[in-house]
């Protein structure tokens, strides 16, 4: 996996980790694959909830999912990963405003701990990353939590789509996705960064637990896992920025794509559930959205 794609997958992974699933939906919300029909659609479209990076032994592309790729006419991810300009756009959004620096945001002990970790893990002097937003540094930590060379559901689905000469699209732009990041203060990302490095053993254990819950399609369990490490106030901030508003923005885009061509939408699993999830929002628009068996 090339370095640029690895960074992108780390960026996408953080949205899955930050987005808490909502309670209060029907019991079948634990499904990962959903069929969208009705409201005049000539052909059904589908939604699949992903986890953005897993070890190879955990990568499971079910027969139902493979069949869905074959039945649909195009694949839409959160971002258009086929766009050759995507990584340039991400890196342009990754820099702190002029006059700000990472070092100024940390006390001496915190900076020393991060510098030691980045040097040992990546061979990078932290001063070289001094003008990057704390969020971007946090995404660099995430692949380390897998304790393997991770694979991506998005990449696997892209490969299947490409093999069938199908177009790959994005629901939102890099600018739109990064605007969600910028809604939260750097102090919150600094706290996440410091906590992760401060107890990397716990962070790896939490990640393993998250993967197991995902493999079990236990959306409620994912919710509880994500909730427990945040204060109620921080949880709401993350929820509003990374889940609620983005889901609302996605619905008209998804509707237009589904009307044009039968589409498989593949997004972070936490986008699916609850009253603000894409399943409920599509139902409110008059579509029939039903779970598909594994």
C-alpha cells in the first residue's frame, strides 16, 4: 500500500472511531447492508457500513456484498478515492494557519512524549510536523493500533468495482469533509493525541474490541465503546460535527445518485443507525430501506 493511500485510510478511519451510533432505532439496525427502494426508483440502491482499516484475517467480503457490487451500476464512497487530486486537497487542508504551531499547543512533558513516540515509530522528528493540524497527527497514529498491515473495505470494494468497469464516486468533497474536522477545537484533538500515545496498550485493546464488535455487527456495542472515553459534552460535539450534519448533507446527494444509477454507497458503519442515521433519514424521505441478510 503506498504512503499516500495509507494516510488517506487513516484519515477515513478516524471518522468511524469518532462517530457514535445513535440509540432508539429498530432492532434490525445492527445490519451492515441495506437495500434502498421505492419512491420511483427504477432499480434499488444499497448502503454498506464499513470499518476503514482491519487486519487481513478480519477482512470479510460476504457473498451478499459481492452480489450487490455486481447488481449495482456504480460505487460511491465517502470521498472519491479515484480522484487524482484528492491527496493534494487533503494536505492543503492539513496545515495550521500561519503563526500557529503544534509545539505551542503542548506542554513540555506532552511534547517530549509525542516526539519520542513519532521518532521511534516513524523515524520522524516531531519538529518536521510542527505546522500540521493535531488532527492529522492523530490520524497517523491510527494504523499503529491495528498491529498489522491493515486492509481497507473501501479499497476492496474499489477493486471489485474496477474489475467490473464501474465508476467510483464520492458523496462529499474533501473540503466538505475537512470542514467537519475544523468545527472542533485543536485542544480536543491534542487531548486525543496525548491520550492515545500516553497509553498505547489501552488504545490497541480498544481498537481490537471495536473491530470485534464490528465483525459481530453489534452497533449498540460500538456506541457504548465510543461513549465511554468521552465526556457527555465532547460526545455531543463529535456527534454533531462528524455524524448528524454530514448525514443530513449526504441525503440529497445520495438521492440524486440513486435516481441516476443503481448505486452501492459504502460509508463508515456509524453513519447508519439512529434517528439521525442515513437509514432513518432516507425513510423520512419516503424510501423503503430494508436490511439484507449476510
